[in-house]
C-alpha cells in the first residue's frame, strides 16, 4: 500500500535565514577549497620546472 504524501511544515523567516546562511557558508568554503587547489597546483608546477641542484636525475636501482 503506497504511503500518502505528507505536507512539509510552513517556511518561517528563521528557517529561511538559516538556509541562506548555510548556503553562503558552503559557497565560501567551496571557493576557498578551489582557490587552495589552484595555488597548490601552481606551487607544484613551479617546483617541477626548476632544475634539481646537485646530482643529476638518474634512475634508482630496484629495491628487489
């Protein structure tokens, strides 16, 4: 037997404000993570492009 749909409670000003606040915070968090990822990728790209000081890059012997 299918369940009858239950109506949702009325939207109050407080719940609307809380949802809006949560949305804003989550958006900020997503943007911060995206920015951090971009910066991290740039740092890594910068590290890889620089030549290694000291010994040249050689193949390492297998551990086995």
